[in-house]
C-alpha cells in the first residue's frame, strides 16, 4: 500500500490546479474530489477510495477543454500515477 505515494500525487495536482479553483468549475470539482480522497485515505475507507478511482478515471474528459496547457497535461500525468497508487491500496 502506498498512501504516501498517493498523497504525493494529490499534493502535486493540488499545486498545479489550485490557483484555478475559483476560475474554473472543473478545477473546483477536481479539488473537491481530492479533498474527499484525502479524507478517505486517512480513514482507509476502501469503498470511498474505489468511488474516487471512478471519478478520477473521468478526469481526462473533464480536462478536455483545457488540453494543451502545460499544467493541465502535468496534472493528468499525476492523476494517472495517483490512479496506480490507489489501485495498489484497494488491491485492484
């Protein structure tokens, strides 16, 4: 289980899109999901973590209008790494 790896990826995504929380609905939605994920990881609530895995899997579609911006592409790479870490945690 790599909770620390997941937290590292969460912090990276938050750092990249945090400045846009009040400018783009999509950024706010992602940050809210990440806050929920941090809480789930703290409690090791595997059902909530699985739900968040499904939400994070849809991030690429949510980010579609912003593709091409460097910070968005980097955040998507961190999201992919985060998914891998979360799947290790829940045993998928």
